[in-house]
C-alpha cells in the first residue's frame, strides 16, 4: 500500500485525529466510471479526497455494513448505510482492501462495541448489491442478506465489566453459540446495544389486542410493542416460537417479513418491539376492495410465497398464513407478521399440534394427522383463491361443516358469466395443485418454493426484482402521521 502525504485535505478534516490508513483508491460513480481518489480513515470517520480536496466524509458509526467480492480478478467493496446511498470502491489489489477493512473494523468495534457486518458475494462486480439514490427514494435496500455474512472477518471484542450488566435481557443478543453476534442480526441495522425498558415509552391505549405503540427515546423511532405474559406463553405452548423469533427471525433482513429488533424480558413478561407499519393489515384493505384482479393478486401472492419460502429455508413452519397476518406497508408491498405458531422442523420431521386459522387449515390438520411444511402452501392456495373470488373456497358459517368441506370436497371455481369473475387456466391450475388433499401430491411438498416459483402463473414475476421492490405496487396506502410524542407512559 502506498502511503499518501498531503498538506491540505487530510489535515483539514482530521486535524486532531490519528490517521489509521490513507491510500489511493478508485471510487465508482453512478455511471460506472472509476474516479481516482484517496481514502483516509481515522478512529471516527472516513474521508474521500481528490488530490488535496475533501469530496466526501462520513462517520464510522453510520456504516451499516461492508460487502466485498470473493474473487481475485476484480477487487471491489461497498460501504453500506441504513438510509443513505452506498459507496462503491475499486482497489488495485486484495492487500489494499484488507488494510482498509482492518482500519474500519477496528474503529467500528471501538465505537459500537460490535463487529461491522461484512458480506462476501461471488459476483465479480458489486453493482447488484449497491443501494443508489433512486433505490433510497423507493425504500429499496440491496444489502446482501445475512446468509452472505463472513464470520471469519469478525475481530474479538473486549467489553468493560460494567458494559456486561443488563437489568432486562435483550433476547435478540442472547445465544449459547457466542462465536459471532452476526449469527442473529440481519443486514439492515446491525449493532449490539445495551437496551432496557427504560429506553422506551409507550402509549397506554392499544393499537390492537396486546399491542401498543412505543418509541425508543434516543432515536424517536416508533415500534409496535406486543407484551406477552410468560405464563400464557407456557400454557399455549408457544415457548418454541419465542425461541425461534429471537434466534432466527428477529432481524432476518427479508423484505417481506416484519422485523423484531428488540426482544426484552423480565420475570413475568416478554416484550416484543416490532417494526411499526402505519398503514395496517392487508385484510382491512382487501375487505374494502372485495375482490382483486388476477394480476394484482399475483403481485401480492408472490411476496407471500417468497416470505414462506425463506422461512422454510430456515426449517421454520409458519402455520398461520392468512390475510390478517400480512401487513400492507407504506410502499405498497406486504410483510408477513405474527410468528407465534412457528415451529422449527427439518424436512423429514412432522408436526401434530392442531393450530392455525380455521378457513386456511389443511386437511391433514383438520383430520388431526401429522403434517409437514406443505400445510403452508395449502394456505397460500386459499389466499390466492380468496383474493380473486372474495371469500375462501371452503368457507361455511358452521365450522364442523367447513372442516368437512376442507377434507372431502373438491375445489370449485366461479362461473365467469354468472359471477363475472374471470380466472385464467394458469391461476386455476396453481390453486388446484396447492389445494391437493393429499400432501404428497401438493405443489411445493417435494420441490419447495422453487417448484412454486417455476409454475407458469408466476412466469412474468422476476422474484429477485420483486424482493428488491423494483415493481410498481398497484396500490399505495394513505398514511396518517403518528407522532412519537403520544408515547408518554412507562412500560410495565
């Protein structure tokens, strides 16, 4: 690495700080052009210079992650931020990038007491993982998901004795496997904080049953707070679901799953601080519309398929897929919520608990037989039918009769003339295959989510573009502004 000595630029910003690293580097602009720059790193910030003039500067503490390509032919890296466009750089060799990373990692750990998330991807160029200005406007974040995290990049963290005390346990950070904090954290806002209930305030009136509006005092960020009595959790057999939430789902980073950044507990209660979605649930919107077009249904169904496919990839059975458990976000996309019935299950394992939403239950659950993950794909078939037709296919006001319909009666589609509901042969086919009574014959039972994505009905959906939120949503909800200042009550 060539050391750079400047009389103007570096001294101008870092007059009182020790420079850890200063090297020549290529800054890749929005048009793919490489601009010759100098990167200067101190204990608190990074500066980008053109000759002796400072062009950009940012705080180490504002970094949300770094991404590098694994190959050796084109040495690039990205600097990610939570709410700002990424910077993309090109280095002459891997050794230069390693020294830059070393300086950033050490400074980040000193400030945040946590490792900066570092992702490794196979592509030679990092363009597909770079969040640019246009993405920010659309609320798109292209940071790689946590499956690309490089644990070997973590460095040891030494905490002061007083920093290890927590009056209320943050379960998101508590794990028997302490190799890396990154095991539990997602790709968007990854930091290890010392958090207690005193850091929050809530609004006494509930948003929904057991759900309060809460604010984190230092950031003024709003959360949906769900308070669960531990005794109820035990009596309802939901301990496993809480464990799954804190170990696998709290900060999954998946675009179509509601995140739960903070899970706290005391002797009697769990406190789940979930991302607050102002626009409400999808069921309310669908009730107003009564029926959706097939194309609009496909847009929403593809997101549900993506979310459930992600859960299954983590050996998680959802078991409570329904319209009410999908939140309609401000950008018009959906997020799956409510993970209180999830179960950790391997492909060959079976579950037996009778649970779920009656209209969406698969025949094997209704028959009280053992079942696998394909019960989730049955529920997706119910959702697709309900969105287009306006009601679930086996609905009946008498639950016993409804369960009999689920177990024994074939699916019936509306008459296009009499009911004025047009359904393509492809959508009828995917619904029929998802609603196979025999789970071994059900679409997705053998081939999983990829088998469902490959169905002709989804042929015009690019799931990568969908997950990057590059499609225009058919509906953008009107949002009523809610002030954090309404949250004035202590959380008990």
